[in-house]
């Protein structure tokens, strides 16, 4: 910052942070609360606001000597830094880039290049370097990205001008500094080729490919691959013909080979062997998560066009498209966002649409860690491979989207801190955010602030709902009606719905009803009291039973409501409980949120209506009625989860239950909903996890722990370790407070299983020992069996086979006492591994045969697959390789059918081991190659490293290829502390 006498020295620390925040939002208000958050983030002192005021006062004195007109003024709720845009480098940079972009599109490339060079010279290093503020660091990253985008645009224009020979050196430096930016690699390849250096151009492609594979486990995108193909074919056009092209669609992998059933003949085995690696890559998941659009949508066409342009962007855009829709409650933020997203979905973002309700206005907003976990699963990453930390999840998320065109819709954001970690890094993606907050700290966002409808659009909305003829026939009354409700979309929809449901009412009669309200409804747009008055008009028109249901439904905290909830809350067992909901839909007190796979409807509240209904609930229902209704609702969820577990495991096996009463939804609903029990658990995950906490808050501690431990059926299969822990810690606090010893032990035992899955063996052992002591005191055989089973697995993992076998023996006796056959089968399968390792293959086979008989008898497919894999390993140990291959192939198909990509990788390695033992290295290499691709495709780099090591053992005559496999594997082994594998990999590297 320049002053009249030279550079102005801003003291480091808080004053720097405040000045940076004000400069980023020049001529716009930055609230005091936002400045507090930027300086202290999550732990501000009590004097924070006072300290901010002091810093601002000192900055004012400093800015008196600034070179140029600048003023720092107070404007509630914060401060504004007033100055011309040309005085701020960031604004000057943005303006130059925009002008250059326009000139380039108009054909004046020379002038555009000159402006872009001027823009980049404004930079003196990375933006905001040295500031200690996480949120500002995110803003700085966005600006740094814009600088690189400007450099890429300038180079593209210079290539089109034929300056390729003078760009090679600069591009070599840039690709070294930014090795993950594929556009820079592509520009270097073009510059080299057009300079007559074809061999170097191809080597540059190979260098980029190696780096992307080693760092990210990914192949180059379509653009780079097309460049290589064009060079090899001699079809890359000369610079004069080059034109900017839109980003190509993401290329999805070929379908994996179908199931085969080889016999023992070697030729048949070869025929059933896997297809080439390229064919094994499974199709990329394309998420379509947008809620339904509405038919009677009205909006400003110019506003819609601006939003679409901001999100769709142009070919030269260097950053992610970002738009924010803000406004007061009831103005239609979410409706507008969903409508725009649907309009862009197919043509603008063919690789998918992600959607999440961030719950920013609730007491428990969604955390970025939680949302990233959901998005990564939607993008095809198995739960077991999703890292724990926010930074690692964000890196994986950006990597997954780096070659896709995906639209991300973030509804109801609490603030910038919730949004910034969810922004992709790819310019091909776009993000649309809605919030009550203004979100002024989202750099580069196109902002739309919604207010009430203008009169013409309000009348158009009214006509679409009640009918154009009615509005035309009472034009004056229609105008009075929209004015009376303040032209607020939500209020207008509610009133119009009543008129549509009562065609004999005139619009004038509705105006008269509104005029008779206690509060003046022309103030509707200014506060909640008038909104409450508007809602009361519809509420008071409800039948008594409909009003009662509306009040009770407000207790549900799930994002959407299944129809059976109405039956549970009213204790009404009719076969079609949606009939209870529909009267509320007719008057728009509830919305239809979608259709379940079973064909039933799901519903949701508008937030303001839910708040209103809760107020009426407290006023009209005594506590005992509320408690009884809540217990039935919670009991309905518990019954469905319990039944889902039974259908997965073939019965009530390997789980403890409490004594809380259940409520049974209608049998047809249960049968339809649980046709695929794991899919239902997946779909209801948010509601079920929320119910664990809600039940704990309401004092239903026995149901809270029962529901939490029963949900492990989902958590374990899908790898939802974070949800496993959070639900259990919530339930643990509830059972401890209530003195519920059995529930405490059950939660501790289940947490022991979680810690074991995370390889936290000491913590797992402590938790299991604590639970076992209580179960022994209570003489609870099922609890004892579960604890000893997991303790045996820890001992087995640590190499203490004798202790493990003794624990398995006692666990087997406990499961027999509890009459739990699945528990018995699991112990037999796990202990068979030890028997096999000790050379007792006959005994191991006997145990596995018994376990298989149990699983096949009850229909537990997951258990059967795991046991069959052990059978294949026994057959291999016995030298019966042909039968081992048949067995592994069968289990491989089971894994593919169930979507178990982790299991698929294990089976591909097993098949590789089998062919290697048969002396058929070519077939072994095929399977190991596919195992590497399968594991690294879903970012399971430790599994991929093991397969790389397997493959390297076979490549004694190919030292170069072996080294290429081992170098990344060594890094993974070192990072994951896999000491035995690391030692072998380093030995092999040293030998080659």
C-alpha cells in the first residue's frame, strides 16, 4: 500500500487481517462478526468486538496518508472501505482480465495478450502471503487460481498467434511449478510440436502421465489424451487453425467382463480369465441428486439468464463458476436454485449434479466433513476409503471432480466457512449456494439477493395456482390480495392453495378474511409475526385431525418424512397412511418431496411452517401426549431398522436389543421399503442417525443405544466410520446419564469393533474389556460372545494365535448359549484362518463347511461370500488350484453383484496368487494388473500398493517396469507404516 511519502507499513497481525478483508470487499459492508471470525475463527475472546474497533481506529489513522482517495467508514453491521477500483490491485487485475477476455473473443488477440501481461505484472508473489487466517487463506487460493487462469488464457492466445517457439521455456517452468494443471501440459505439448520438436512433445505427455498416476492414481484427461493421439496420427492442426474448444465430456470406463463359469480345463480357465485392464474399469458414478422442480415457477428472466451464465461460464473461464442466492425466509431461494440447476443439468453439467441441504438455519448445521463424505460416496468412493480429516476429504473431492463437469447445489448455508471447503477446483464445475446470510466473503461469486415478487409476477403466480380466469374475473381483488400478503412467495402460495381447494370462494372474500386479522398483513414482508398470521389462516381452516397431525409432525427432525410417520404419530394403522398427509399437501402446509422406490410419497415442511407448527404443538398438546407420540415415531424407526438387520443377516443375529417398545408400520410398506434392506438403510441414513440423538434428548436412552448399535449393519458394510462413532458417543452419553449398564456395555462393545476396524487396537481392547466386565456381571451371553470374538481377532492380528484360539473357543460357547448360529459361523470362519496358517487344513475345511451350511441355510449372502473366500484359500493351500480358481471366481461375481469393490480387489489378488502358484505367470500378471487398477480406481492406494508388490515379484526380467511399480508402492508403505511390505519392496528396488 502506497502513501504520499512512500509505502505504508501496516502492523502485522489483526490489522493486516482486517485490512485484507476490507480490500477484498471494497465498497461493500464487512460485518464486525465476520471480522471476528476471520481473526479468531472458533475461539474469540469476550473483548473481540472491542479489539476490532481499536484496530479499525488505528487503520483509519494510517489510511489518512494513503496515496489516493480512500476512506474507512462505519456502516452497520460493520465497516466499509471506500475507494476507486483502480486503487486496488485485485480489482484492477480482474478488470484487465475481463477486458482481455472480451478482446480475445472479438479477435484482437495482440491487445488481449498485452493486457493480460499487464494484469499478471500486478502480482508480487502469492496473494495474502503471511496472514494467519484460515478463511482468508481460502479467498487467497481463489485469487491465485484466477492468476493462473489468466496466464493460461494469455498462453492460449499467444499459441493462436503462432508464438509457440518463444513459449516453450516459460511453459516448461510453469509445468514444473504446477505439475497437476493439465491445461499447461497440453499447451507445452502444442508449443513443442509446432516448434518441430515432436519427440519432446510426446515425452512431455509421458511425463505428465507418470506424474498424474504417481500423485493421484489417475490417467490424463481426454484433452491430453486427444493431443497425444493427434500427434501420433499427424493430425494436429497448425496454430492458424487452432480454436478454443469446450471441455470434453468425461470418458467413462468400459464395463467389466461378465461372469464366467470355467471348468477345470486350462483352456476353459483361460477363457474365463479377465478381460484386459482397460475393460475392467467400472463405469464412473454419475450422481443426480437434485430435488424435483416445480411446474408453476415464476421468476425474472434476466435474473435467470445471469445466473445460468455465471454457472455455465465460457471456454476461457479459469475458475469454478460460483453463484449465491440470498434473501429473507420465504422468498424462494431454494426453489430458484433447484429450477436453475434443472435447466442446466443435462447440457451444462452432463457428469452429474450434487445436492445437499446444509441445514444452516438449524441448531445442528451440516459440517463440511459430513457433506464431503456424502459427496464422495455419491461419486463412487467406498466408505472404507474416505479419509477422516477435512483436508484429506477436500483433496479427494477436488481430485474426483478435476476432469468432470458437475454442478454442486448447496442449500441453506450458514456462512462462508461452511461453503469454502466444498468448492471444487476445476473450472468445468460450478457451485450454486442459497443462504439467509449475504455470503460476501465468497470470492468471485455472482450474487442474487431475492426480495418479494413484483406485482406482475405475484399475479402470474396466483393465476397459475388458482386459474387465470378467476384472476382475470376479479382483477382488482387479485391485486389487493397480492398486496395484502406482501407479495411474499410462500405466503401467496398458501393463500392461493386455499382458494384453489375452494373454488366457490371469491378472491374478494379472501381479501376480507385477511383484513380481519389481528395484525396488518401488509407488513408480511417485514417480519415473522405477520408470517405467523398468514399461516394461521390456513391452519385454522384445517379439520381438527389434520391440525393435530401437523402439530405432531413438527417433532420429526428428518429432512423428509415418510408417510408411515403420520400413522405412528396418530397411532392410526390404516394401510395407506399417505391419506393422512394429503390434506396438508392440498393446502401447502406440506410439500411432496419425492417418491420412494416402493412407490410411496415423501413429504417435507417449509422451515417457517415447521416452526409455526411447533409453537402450536407446545400450546395445544400436553407433555404426556407429545411423549407418547414421539415414542411411537421412534419405535417405528427402530422396528424398521431391526427388520432390515434381520433381512441382511437372515435373522436377529450378532446384535443386542433393548426393551423400548416398537411401533409397526403397515406390512405392505415394510415389505416394499425393505425389499433391498441396505439400500433402505442408505436412503434413510440421515433420519436414522438424527433419531439416535433425538431419542437421547427426549430421555429414550434404551431406544437410543439400541438404534445406534443396530445401525452398525449399515456402517460396517459401507464404511461409515464417522457416523458409527458420532451416533455411539451420543447414545453413550445418554445411557451413562440414565445409569443404563447394559446399554453402556453394548455401546462400548460396538465402539470396540469400530476402533478395531480403524486399526486402533489398544483403544479397542480397552473398550471391549470394559464391556466384557459388565456383560459377565449381567450374565449376558450375547454380549460376552461379541466381545470375545473381537478380542480374538485383535490377538490374531498381533500374531498371538494361542490366545486367539482360546478366545474363539469361549466366544463359540457364548454364541451357542445365546442360540446365535451366525455368530457361531463367524467364529468358525475367522478361526479357520489360524488353523490354515498352522497347517491344519483339514480342520480348517471342516469349520468352513459348517459355516457355509449355516449361511446357506439362513440366506446370509455376505457371510457366505467371506467364508467361500477362505475355502478358496484352503484349496490353494492343499494344492487344488483348479478348484481354488473356481471358488475365487464365484466369490468375485458375488462381490460384483453386491457392489463390493474392496472385496473385488481382494479376489483379484487371490486369483493372481493362485495362477502364480500354478506356474502361470502370464495369467497371474493379468489378475495383479487388474487388482492394481481396481484398487487405485477407487483411491485405495494401500490395496493398490500390495498388488503392485505382487506384480513386481513376477517381473524379474523387466527391471524398468518393476521399478515403475515399486516406487509409488514404497511411498504408500512408508506413509501407512506397513513395515514388512516396505522392507520387501525396498529390497526388490535395491536388487534392480
